[in-house]
C-alpha cells in the first residue's frame, strides 16, 4: 500500500477561514435556536417536565443511540473497501472501529463537527497506511452516503405524513432540505468531470478527491447502505421512545418515526455542534406542529436528545487510549475480494 506520505499536495488541514466560517454558521444557528426557545418556551413548564422525569429511561436511550456508532464503522469500512484501488488493503476493522468511536468523542470535545472528520483523516493516514487523498475521499463519502440515504428515507416518508395529516408547511420544509442534500450530491458527481477540463495539477488533485462516488451505487452495495441506514433509524426511534417515556410525554409515535430521517439529517450537519441549534429549529418546524406535542414539549425532547448525543459520544473517550500503532496495516499485502 502507498505510504502515509503519498499525495503530499493534498493535506487534511483545513484553511483557517473555513474553520471560522464553520464556527460562524454554527454560532448563528445556535443563536437562532436559542431565540426559537426563548420565543416559544415556557420556563416553568420545562422545569416541571424535567423534575418529573424518570431518568432510568435515560440509560437505555443513551445505549440505543451509542449502538449506531459501531454500525457506522461498518459503513465506512465498506466504503473504504469499495474505493481503494485493487491490490491495496484496507485498514483492519479494529482500527476503523476505534477511529469511528474516537471521532464521536472528538465531535463532543471540538466546537465544530468537521474537526472529527479531520481527526479521522489523520488516523487513517498515519495508522491505516492510507494515502492522504484516499483518507479524505473515504471520510467525505462516508458523510455523503449517510446524508444521501437519510434524505431518500425522509422523502419516502412524505406521502405517509400527508396521509397522517401532517401540515403541508412541515412537509415542505423536509422536502426542500432533503432535495437540497440530494442536489448537492448530484453536483458532487458532476464536479470531477467539470474540473478535469482545467489542465492544472492542483485542480486535478481537487477533482480526484470527489471522484469515485459512483462505486457505491451497484445494487448489492446500495442494499448494504440501506440496511445500515434502516438499523440506524430503528435505533434512533428506540432512543426517542425512551426519552419520551423518561420525560412523561405522550405523542403520535408513527408521526415521530416519519420525522426521524429528517431530524437525523439535521443532526449530521458537519458545521453544527452535535446538531444544536439546527435540531431545535427542525423540531419546532416539524415535530412541534404535527406529533401532538406542544412547542415546549418538542423543544424539551430536542434538548434531552442533544444531551443523549453528548453523553453517548463522551463515553468513547476510552477508545482514544491504547497503542494506535499496533493497528497499522502491512505495506503491500493482497486485498481480499470485495462485494
């Protein structure tokens, strides 16, 4: 396999202005989320709900949400196998699992979700013996695959939401956001061909970072992605069910299940801190007007869900420990067959 120093012209370090842009967008959305909560939330009602909460339900909620993380490690493992050139061996699954779980911990401790991606890229490069461009591409496509299928699941639930009487405004918000994500993926698919028109070394390297996403599209590979997304959605539903029981709320579970793909799509926006701000806005615009919950109740549910995300990610700090170099792959072993 190529050494860690391959593709020296492509570095995982993001320019400072991108970091400040991410922080700015995240901060704006958090402020807007705070305004939404200030505008509609009743402090006494929130305190009453929290005081009567049965926190024993909080433990299975955190556990259910944490189970998504090893499932996500399986997804990125398959993406790495699909994208690496023939003859190159992917990092061992133990390393991929450790990197994935550690990434969730970094997402908790860092102010911007993209920092976790930067850490994954570095770990795959230095401990997985992947070229920098390969590490960037696999990490990027892992996010894109997750967003793609969450968007498709979200769009698939819209007819059912219409039949359940969900307001058209909520359906419209979900449609615009989900279709926007899918449109961005179409642009990404076309971008390499457009950039290759410019015969410049740096532009070609940039185009190479976005090339190869079509390798995730064969039927069997798509079936794997659908199965992983479906399991994640079931675990998120279990998480929200436990949280509803914890804070003693009664809601239309079928309607909430329909909103889960859209809400998880918002949670996964990389420049938000664990979805805060954007998730509250999304909950107010969808769950709060369609599930039988008041705005106050929906926002409390969102806040408790955000706390669940933080705790589930924080426990992964234990995976930062240990000998990372022991996971390094050999230089040029043969690569097993890929499906």
